[in-house]
C-alpha cells in the first residue's frame, strides 16, 4: 500500500533517530544501490552478559560488513533498520513468504539481480537485546537456519556465478567461517578429547577467534571515534575479550541447526522473541 520509492523496515522495538532519513537517502543516489542497512545497536546493553555480548556483536558485524563491501563483497540486510528501493524489491519478486529470515533471503536475491547493499554506520537504530538464554537460543537458531537455507534455495544460481567472482568468493569465505567451520569444530573437539589429542582444526579455529577479537577491537574503536570519544585501551580490550567469549555460543547453535536441517525437512517455525518495552533507554 505504500507509494514511496524507498521502503523502510523496522521492528516494533526500534528506537529511530529523528534525522535518520536525512542520512539514509543520499546513499540511494547511486543507480545500483538497491538497499541500505543502518547499523544496529543494543539499547539495553548494560543489562547482563548476553546483552553486552550482543552489543559488541552488532558492532563487530557492522565492521565486517563495511570491510566486505569495500573489497567488493556482499553487504547484508539485518531486518531492523533496512531501506529497500521499490524497483529493486519488485524486480526480485517482493518479500519471500517461504523463509524464516526474509532479510537474509532478500539479501541474496538483490545481489543475484545485480544490486548493491550499502551500510550506514551512524546514526544507529537501537533495538532491545535478548536478556535470557532460552530467548537468545531460539533467536539465533532462527538466524542460523535462515542463513543456511538461502544457500540451499539458490545454489543453482550461485553455481552459475550470477554474483560475479568477488561476491562469490566473499560468499564462500563467509559460508566457511560462519557455518562450516563452527559445525566441524564440535565433533573435532569431541574426538580430540576421546583420543587425548589436540583438535585437528585448532589452528584454523584459533585464527578465526583471533581475527574476531581484532575485528571487535577495531569496530569498538571506530564507534568511539565516530562519537568523538577518546581511545581507551583497557576497556576496549576487555570488551573485545567479552565479545569473543560470547561468540562461542554460535558454535553450538550452528552445529545444532546443521544436524536438525540434515535430518528434517524445511520448516517455517517462528518463535517470537520476548521484549519488555518502554523501560529501555537507548544507547549507542
């Protein structure tokens, strides 16, 4: 029912800066810019370990997205705070109702249709982080399953190199680090404990976690600079360590999702994430 040329998408718990459109719309001056994702921040970051971890994760994700885009890789949509060009959305066939992560699905379809996706670092859109372990488990299982499913849904087009070489290589690297390596790490670790030997994938896993730490450190430092805050070595290092420890949950999530998808047919099971509402004070 909307009439505009640009369609904005927000979750119900989004805290949107008043001047957001003034910052976003210039990104669409480029003819190939099909969508723009605004950086997400956690409004209740100081609640507990999980919300602090999510806050650092969002900063790390934005840093990775920016680096991937700079080298000609794939920028991704994240649902809350995304803006899509109407013509691009219509050319891609609109929203896909047969997926549990429409943002990740649309990401791949936009790139397959030769559109780019930009990232806006500032100002950010604040959202409420998940405060309970079970809620985070359900949310991340949905994200992992939807992210995995897009490879299965569109592999014929991906094999034809419809993305181009740079984006295809970027997608392969992302698939390996985000899904294949975490999936293989769990059985590799279990076998190493049984045999009394070091895990075979230990060097690669260690390198991946080290790069995650570096990315978190660089991302946190960049956000501080954008807010004209002084560089603080010790707090930034401690936050990066916390974020790295927090990210270990992804290994368990991806392994569980991989096993489930290998044994069960595709499903569209959405478990709503509990939110508490107006007591949240937005932070960056």
